[in-house]
């Protein structure tokens, strides 16, 4: 096990934080996948738990993530969720 792992993008140490586990089939979308790869590769705000769900399954899991990536993902998500008319004011 490596002692520390750095976010290749932000050069900060990854920390253990909870991620929300998503079950079922998710269409995150091409835009999200592109943004994640380029902007927040170590965010892991959500992770896939597989296609099946049972109420017994855990809702969160500790993951090693980059806090800078998480901030970027939240900002990116807020931007994408804004009404279209506000985006280009
Ligand atoms: Zn990062």
C-alpha cells in the first residue's frame, strides 16, 4: 500500500471521504464523463454500486478522493444545472 497518493491534476494528497453509492443503470452522460476525466478525476462524489439494489445495501462507502476535485465537480454540476437563460448572461 502506498503511504500517500496524489491527485495527478491538483497535486494534493487524497483523503478518505464518503461517496454516495448509486445503484441501477445510470446515464451520467457524455458531458459528465468528459468533464470528470478532464476536470475532477478523483472526485468520487458518487460511485456505481452495480445494476441491482436491495434495501440492505450500503448507501455510502469510504473512498480516497481529492477535495479539490470535489469542489470542481460541485461547481461544474451547479453550472450545468442552471437554467439555460442564466448561463450566458
Ligand atoms: Zn484533484
